[in-house]
C-alpha cells in the first residue's frame, strides 16, 4: 500500500496532469512546423554552416515515419506479449510459465542497441529489421507486466468468479484482465518509451525517421541539425509518455474510487 | 481455505503421463533447425556474403548423426521427466554446448582450404538458433532442478572458457576471431573505455543518488520536484539527450580554456558522461529512496533503545539493512549504463559501440558482432554479479521477531 502511494508520488509532475499532454503536443507541433522558418534562430547556433535548416526531408514526414514504425511495433508487441502471458498462465500452458517469466526478465538486461545491431546481420538494413528488433525487445516488458498483473489477481477473487459459474474465458475477460489492466498499461508505456528511443538509433541502420537529422548533424558537425532532431524527438517522447500517464491516472481513479 | 479446493479437481486421474512439453518443443525445433538451415557459411573475404553449408556438409555424416543422436536422447529424457532425467539432460545440454566450437573446427577443416588465408567461416542461422535454444533449455532445466545460482554460474563459466580457448588457439578461420585479431589493441582499448565510462558514471550517480535520496527524505516538496525532473530526463530518448549535450559543452569549453585543457569538449567523453549520469539518477535515486524508507521503524526504535546516536543508527543499522535494495538499484543502473554507453559512441565517446556503428557504416557484420556481443556479455555479467551480491547481503529473515539472535 505504501509502495503504491510512493509510486503515485513518483509519477506526480507537480502541475495539473491534464495539461501536460496538450502542452507537449503544442510544443511538438511548433517544432515540426516552426523549424523550417527558424533560419535566423538556428543561424545563431551554427553561424558558419552552409545550411542550418534540415532539408533532406521535412520534419513532419520524419515524424510520421517514426510514429508509424513505433506504432506498428507497439500493436504487434502488445498483441503478442499479452497473448503469450495469457497462454502461459492458463492451466494447459502452465508448463511454459517459468521459462517465459525468466526470459522476459533476463531479456531486459540486453541493451536495445545490441539487439538492434544483432538484428541487422540477421535481417539486413532498412525499416523492417528495425520493426522486428523493436517487437522482439518491446514484448519483454509487456509479457513481464502482464504476467505480474494476472498473477497478482487475488486467488479468492478467482475462486469467487468460478463459484459464480463463470467459464475460464469469462474469468479471463471479466476478472483477470480488467484487474491486471493498470499493470499491463504500465508495461506498454515502458515498451513504447524504449521503442521511440531505439527507433531513433535505427536511423544508423538505414531507416529514415527523426534520428536522421541527429545523425546527419553529428556526421557533418552541424549543431543546428542535431537540435532540430533532438528537440522534436524529445517532445514526441514526452507527449506520448504524458498521454500514457493520463491513461494510467484514469484507470486508477476508475478502480480506486468506485 | 480457498473455495477452489472444495471444487472437483480439474486434473483428470487417467492423465498420469506428463512430459515436459517445454523441453520437447524446444528440442524438436532445434532438431528441425539444424537440418533445415545453414549451420555455417564460408565467404572469400570480409564484405562478400558467404556460401552457406548445411549440417552434413559442415561436419560430415558422423558429426550430423552424433548431434542428432544427442538431441533425440534429450527429447526422450524430457518425455519422462524426473529429477534424475533432468540432471542427465543438463549434462547433455552442456555437452552439446561444449561440442559446438569443435563442430566449428571440423567445419573449418572441411570447408576452408588452407591456401586461401582471407577466407573466413561465419556462423550460420542454425548455429545461432542452436546456441539460443540450448541456452533456453539450460534455463528451463535450471529452473526445474532449482539449482543454486553459483553452480549454474560455474557451469556457464566452464563452457565459456572452453569456447574462449577454442576461439583463441584453434579457430583461425572464424570470422569473428579474424576481426578480433585484426584490431585486438583497439578492442581492449574500447573495452577499457567502455568499462571506465560506465563505472565512473555509476560511481557519480551512487554519490549523487545517495545525497539526493537523503535530501528527499528531509524535504517532501523537494522529493516531488526531483522525481518529476528525473522522470522527465529518463523519458527523453538517449540519442536526443546525447545530441543536446553537445552544444552547451562545446560552448562552455570555448568560454573557459581551463575546461578544454581538462579534455572537456562538445564531442567525446564529457557529454557522454553527463548524459549517462542524468539517465542513471532516476533508477539510482528511486531505489535508494525505497531502500532507506523500507527499514522497519521497530528496528530503528530498538537501535535507539540500545543508546545509538543518530549517525550510528544510520551507518550501523539503516544503511546495512537498506544495502540489498540499494545494490539492486546499482544493478539496474549499471545494466542500463552499459547499453547507453554504446549509443555514446555516436558522439565520439569511444567504447564498444564504436565497433557497432563503424561496422554498420562499412556493412561489415563481423565488426558489428565484435561490438554487440561483448556489450551483451558485459550486461549479463553485471546483472548476474550484482544480483548475486544483493542476494548475499540480504539478511536471512528466518528468525521470527520473538527470537533474538
């Protein structure tokens, strides 16, 4: 109980949480559409460069590509991760439970960069290997949290649902999953935060996304490029993360006030 | 009593036979994989992709039958699970792991002609699958046998030593080894850089984290703000934070020549270290805070009753009791820092990540492996080592509160 209270204070940001997603989103939009016209401002940072506005692709299209890759990976990871965790917590799949639980926690020690790097020799350059690497790595926190959430459901509650005549499927959908939802959502949040970051590193293996301006900036020694990429991607991460925080708040309040 | 106990048991009585389906599945996949995919591939030089070779081609009929025989025996053993059979199976899995480098030797003997020195042997799809599936089997067996951690670590160490010896002395043709020998000075330097960057960052964050956690325990308002800021930092993608550190540091170094004499500049170790510490603080502070908070008030009261001063209570009671959770924090922080330092290579901080990004740039996959595999191994070692340390330091809570020691 005290842990829960601590967890809540750990996520508190001080201000009204409703506002944060909107604030980050507005700032993100300002960045995406403002930078092409911010020649003068960027010139201050990098006075000697031939070009200060990143022009190989528009930030908006890079943002869309980044979001596409991350959300494709997120949909696959969430579906497969939750499914795997459900399978191994059923009576007939229980044999696999120890192994899956162990792998889900051990796998998280693998650095995402190393996973990405190892995916390239196996799968080649481009967007597809990145999605595969993101899926492989991103599934782990979801599996782990779903397992934790389902196993955390009180035995008595499950007994009660069985006594009410619920079938296994009904117990799963109406008791176990709703009760585990906050924990599962936390896992999805972790997974997506990691994936936004890892996808950006994917720019080094030939995917074009928001990592591109940063890499181009580092290669050419152009600080202005780096700032455009870094600010946009940081704001994207903050927008998504704060959205999830809102979702978690809402789930929590639904559970603890009713 | 749980209500379920009163219900009829779902387990049917005629179903006495319960094979270990996990091992059966894993080993069957393994058996299919070694016959279906390329075990090794031979390439004439570094960049050209290789010519694949199947199991029979690589190790001959005798070797292929030996491997399949061992795998089939393991399948049979896992059909009749018992403690004894699991032990035999564990020996079998270790045997296969030990045989794998010798398989490579045989393959290099058969496939790589000695008069073409730049030709190199790559491990193929089936080889990697075999390695990972055997590792999974090994984890499964370990869990079923509930072996203590040090035994399993010793066993893996033994296997690793055999692999290392084979790679060093007998496998000239192996691509990874060739890549290593071509730049071994560079490799050791990168490894040293990597480890020192990680350890300095972790050391700084331990110091900072401890002081921040103490401040938080004193001032509740500070706690809210600090966790907010640290959470915020953690959310920012690593590559963006590394990038954003470049500018301010370059500016600082330009303003104060003393700093640039110390080696601080926009590119290199300084921004990397700053970003690493920024990332390390959240897990560090969070665990330190929880560790210090969870010490039971009764224990502290008892210490006060014994006449301990405040500082004594902190150093002799609170800190030792908090140590396991604190070390758990150091474990999470170190594993994370090992991975992030790889990204830091992008801003010229060196380390093993440099091999990854250089290799990706030159499309030389062996070089990528040369960077990625040691990073993986370092992370696993840090995880296992610090996890074991935290286990050792955890006080045995077997003495009930009534019985004093």
